[in-house]
């Protein structure tokens, strides 16, 4: 059996979930995405991808979706009023609380499905925290591995399609065609960084940044070529990739694991 945890009656949880269950926490964001997209982009993508993932693997993986956490750490966009952000510290505590609730169901595997690149390092840390604090097997997956976390970006965007760019805009145009204003889409690629060998997104030298550091428009990338058709292709690819990842997660374990000491 698989489905959405919140749809179960309380007493049914003990029957439905167990050691083989994979629990997925989709995490989105409500943050400015430039003039052509609504602030809900990351929350919608995380939610839709999670639903499609359930449809894709629910018959053969004991997969349970938690309700999408729509607001997360978006402090790189708080210069733009309307962006909703909770601190890294608060988000870490929320995830720790939720992981404790997941552990109480008898499930052993918790997957963070991250729709917002700005959460990547925090969620990597959270995976270890959850492992130590609750003994769960914890995983982090992305619809797109963000370029800032080592994922690919398009050539047209010189590796800078990180926020409201071609792929994200296309994917959202597939999911919510009426909510994209392509008349407002503009290119904002920081060409001045393109030849950097070390200091670049996904490069060996990390750097602190906010989206305001790249000008007043709020996006970083080039969404002007985005179409719903491209978005549909990307969506299908993303779901197929995640389905493979979740199948491997369902079988993943540490064969020689010893109990960890309590967290210090
Ligand atoms: Zn986004």
C-alpha cells in the first residue's frame, strides 16, 4: 500500500506503514522568481513532482507522501517583499520534529524532496542530524540538482540558470500555463562571472550571494526560450529519474551498521 499519510485514519497508520516504507517530505518555497513567474514556483513544482512520483512508483514501492512544506529558507530573496522565509535554525528544528513523527510510524526511510536550491546545504546537514537523532535512513533528492549544488545548467545560460531560468520556467509553464507571463521574461545572465575558473556556481570555491547581488530583476538565467513543451519533457525526465532514485532508496541499507551513540 502507498499514498498520502494525511489521508489515513490514525489507527490505520500502524497497519499501513512499517520498516519497508519510504516517507517523502516535499519541500518548496514561496519566494520571488523574477517578473514573469509567481512566488509559488518551488512549492508547486515540489508538490506536483511528488504526486507524479507517487503515481509512478506507488504500485511497487511502499511510498508515503507527507504534506508539502511550502515555506522554507529563502533568505537570499527576502530583499523582495512577499518572499516568505524561515531561518535555517527554525527549518532545522521543524525537520527534526517531523523526523521524530516519521520515526514513530515505524518507517525507517525519510526522503527530503527539495524543490528549492537554497535549501540544499541545510538539507544535507539535516540528513545527518536525522540519522543521529532518530536512527532513520535519510536522503536528499531534487527535481533538478541546483547548479549551485553541482547540478547542470544550460549552455545558453553559461552555467547560470539557477533561478527562474530556462528549465524552471519551462517546467512551471507546463504545470501552470496560465500563471506564466512570458511577456515579462528577460535574460539576466552574469556574463562577468562566466570565465571564472574557481569562483562560480557549483565550482570548488563557494561564495555567499543573494539574488539581489545579480541586479534588480530577481531572476538568474535566461527564461526567454521556455515553452510548456520543453517543460513537459523535463517533467517526465525528472519523474523518471526520481522514480529510479526512490527504488534504490527503498533497497538501501547499511549492512554493517552498529547503533550510533546519542547525538552530542
Ligand atoms: Zn525556484
